[in-house]
């Protein structure tokens, strides 16, 4: 039975990141431009509405009661942007996934410009949407049950007037918040554990040039917890880099006279605000961190697939792949 090393899988992405600096640079630039494009799309479609929504949320945090009708009136353009942003994010994820999987599994096909939107990427979009739908249905059910439980806990702790107090802008009782945090914590854990079953779907899709949804289940059979461990370890290794990114962003925010509670929130009040020093730092360093995260997590799953399907943990070389970039695409 083919097997793999958890630590080698988790750290394989760092080897790829520094072994293929041109690929890493292209992914970082692509990531920065993608974030910038989505920010510009938000400004164009729902800029004024998002500024007003941020203002109403700030008033709510300060204890004021915002007008529900005013908030509802802002949701149309915001939902339109969210829908388009999800579509764009799917495309970005497919491009990133195609590039990283090719670099690990079909290195000869992974040559400059490294990224594109061809057969691999189209198949990956289908795979991601299908898996997303499969996982969304039980997640929504659990979220609804959790909200009902949270309301029941709130009424039990606060009595008959609890709902009225909350509707008038009052703060929810601590028991309700604990219930909500607990439910969403469990939900997040279940999504991660369920996602591990599908973790090899993208790598298998690129390797076999066909849509593979459930093939990952067979490959991970008997090795599920090792896959979970490798994915978890790869994510943990990114925490120091994420802290560094947040530190840089916070430092630039303070240096330019901004407030720490706003450095992670884009300012859609004007086009100039989308390109102030904090925003530019968010684009540049966000692109660098994003490219590293994509390579680390994507390489880990591709490494595991290669080890389980092909029985080797050695990095692929150009000699292992005689197929061109767009053969059969």
C-alpha cells in the first residue's frame, strides 16, 4: 500500500516556493492584481452602499439602533457585488490550483507564464462548485439549527423580554454568544474534516485531465487522519507568516496616522482611498502571503496524491512528463 510522510507533505510547498521563484513571483503578482480588481469592482458596484453599511455597523457597535429599513435598502448592490466576487474568486482559485498542481504533477507543462485559464482550470471550477454545493447543504442545516438553539438559549437566560431587548439594539446575553461561537466552531471543524475527504480532488483532476469528485475518498481510505494531519500542519506553518503580514499592515496603518481597528477594512469612500499606502500594502503583501499559502496548501495535496497514486514521494522532474501545456485541453 502506497503511503506518504505527513511532515514532508506539509513542508513540500516551501521547497516548491523557493525552487520555482518565477512561479512564486507570478502567483504573487496575480494575487495582488486579483485583490485589487475585486476591490475596484466593489467600489464600482456598491461603493457608497458599503461605506454607509460600515457607518451603520459602527453605530450599532457603539450601542445605537440603526434603521432596519435603511440597512435593507443597502443590500441589493452589496449582494450583487458578493455574487460577482464569488465568481471571480472561483476563477482565481482555479488558476492558482492549476498552476500549483501542474508544477508538482506535470512540471514540463508548468512553464512560463505558468498561469492560464484552459482545460485544467475549467475542470477545477466544476470540481470546486460541486464540492461546495455538497458541503453547503449540511452546513446550512447545521447553521439554522445552531441559530435556533442560540435563540432558545437567549430566551431561557433572559426571559420573555430577551427578544425585545435585542431587537431594540440591546446586547445579546453571554450565553447566546457562547452558543453561537460553539455552533460555528463545530461547523468550521466539520467543514475542515469533511473537506479533507475531498482534498485530493483538484490534484487528481489535473493529473488525470478529467473531473474527479469522489476519487479522493478512495485514495484517502485508510490514510484519512494522515491527510488531516498534513493539511493541518501545513496551515499551522502559515501562522507566523500571517502574523508578519498583519504586523506589517498594522505598522503602515499607524505610521500613516490610521487606527488599528480599521487597517483590515478597505475604504470605499473614494478611488484615491483604494490606493492609499495601507491599501497598497494590503495588495502587495497580501499577494505575497496569498501566493505562499496557495503553494503550501496546494503542493501538500498534490504531493499526497502523487505519493498515493504513483507510489513516489520524489519531486517530479521535466523527464517525468512528456505532455505539453494544452494537450487534450
